[in-house]
C-alpha cells in the first residue's frame, strides 16, 4: 500500500525515475513517499481512483498525511530526529 524512500544524492534520480516506474506496476501500491532529508521536505505520490498518480509536494518541514494507512505526521514529529544539513555537510556529499 505504501512505500517510503529516503533520498540520498547518489540514489535520488533512480528513486524518482526507474524505481518509481517499477513500483507503479504493483497493483496494491497506493502511495509513494520520497523523503529528502537535505531539503527537509517530502513529495508524496498518490494513486487516484482513475489509476493516475498525482504528486502532493510538501513544503520544507511540513508534515505528511498517508491516506492509505490513515496516518498523519506533523512536521515536528516527522523531522524531530533528523539533524539539519549544514552547508559544510552538504558540500561533503
């Protein structure tokens, strides 16, 4: 029903592209969440009743609502244990 991917600089393009293409073939998948810890934002793709996937982009540090499993996480809870990426840490990637 739900797949959550935490993006890294080395896998982000694959997770957004080829991997998502494969996941869309799963008939029971309803939501696909991409978590970008560096930007502190989430992009949620949700399958509509018509079978089409719709992007529900999240603002930085915003929470997320998983309709597939009836769960809402506010931004404070979602990002509580994720340290902010500093300019030095981002450059080291």
